[in-house]
C-alpha cells in the first residue's frame, strides 16, 4: 500500500491510497470520525476497476497526518485483538 499526498495544509489532507479498497477506507473513515478534532473524513474512488482511492481529512486545527496516523494505529490494534480472539476459538 502506498500513500501519495496530493494536497496538504494545516487543517486538510488529500491523499491517494494506492492498493486500498472500500473495506479499508471505510473502516479508516469510521475511525477518523471518532476523533473530536476531525470535521470531515471521506474517500472516493473515481472508477471501481482502475481508480486510485483518495482520502480527504479536514480538522479543526489538529494536524491531519496525526489524525490519519492515530486512526490507522487504532485499526491495527483492533485487528490484532480480533486475531488473538479468533485464535482462542480455534
């Protein structure tokens, strides 16, 4: 997966997320919404077969990169916990 920043300001980040799909981006968007500093979190894929997904994050002043990084870390932690629980059930 590759992140390519297209636009960045102190309150906004627009980036391509090559190799991602709706599953990851929707989870990331949902996690971003839990951050009280995030005002907008969305993504788009221009074409379902050949489009490169773009994520848009707007904050109230918190650095958007930090918000994205925090959300990704929380998702990774959740996935790790789920993996451990799944292994217990086996």
